C-alpha cells in the first residue's frame, strides 16, 4: 500500500476562543485530518516543533504571544520550512493581511468565515505546491 496516499495531514489549531476552536476541530475531523488544538500563544512554538504539523490554523490575537510572533518564529526556523500557516483574524483589514503575509503566512482568512471558505483554503494550502 502506498504510504503517501494513506497519510493523514496533521493540523494544529491555535485559537483561544472555544466556540471557534470547536467548530474548527469539527470541520478538520470531518475532512479527515488529524488535528490538535492549543489555546495559548506561549505554548505554540514548542507544540509546533514537537508535532511538526502540515498546517497551522493560527489566530492573530492570542494570550501571551501573538499569532504574528508565532508566524515569524516558525519562518525563522529552517527545520519548520515545510509547515504551512493559515492566519485567522476578526480584524480582517488589508493592513492585517499584508502584515501576516509579509511575516510568511501562506494564507489569511477573516473571521467570521464560511466553513466552505475555510475548507477550500485548507485544501489549497495542503495541495502539492500549495
């Protein structure tokens, strides 16, 4: 059996709002991804280094350390170069988006988002060459 076709993508959700995190968990599970969640920015880097997720769904506004700082730290670590980052924020202004992308985010989604939009963006980032 081909290992690549059976491999589940690993997704780490970094979100401090429980209601949003539960919705994200549900969608990721339904899509067949292996997912994990933390609610504190201060724990994010150690969890990312430990679990090496394929994709991090990263909230901008987090306790202790901001999503922007986490994004920058992931991009400064060559061992994590293949980790994709999809940033999420309730303040979806063009400035916020540019800042996230400038720090190395692979995508940016504004809250509240449609679940279909989220699924599409996650699939885009996980696709080969995404």
